[in-house]
C-alpha cells in the first residue's frame, strides 16, 4: 500500500501545537513544523511535502499510542536534550 507523501505522514513533520514555546504560538497559522533541519521550520503550507527530497515515512506502530507511550517519549526527549 502506497503512503501519501504529506506532513501528516512524514517522520520530520510535527504538529506545531505539540512543540515547545514559542513555536506552538504559531499553531493557528502554521499547523505543521518541519524538523529535518537544525532549526524547526513552521510551514505556511504543506504542499511542498509531497515533493520534498527529505520526506521519510513515520516508523510503523503496532499498537495505538497511550499515555504511557507519550510519557516515555517525553522522558527520552528530555534525556536526549531535545526541547519538549
């Protein structure tokens, strides 16, 4: 089954609302942020995601995300020094 190339399916894209301040403040105008560069880049449109050479699919998950998974992901980000 082919995966549609979009921000929602890209491993580098994140919902802007879920990012740390001040990035999440732009969530209304720029709902997606590209994290493939060293600095996160809020996107005005996700049209470029369809033809982006750096697009990569998310890793497949075997089970739905639960609260425990989210807490563990947050802990790992903190340990790795990634802003949460």
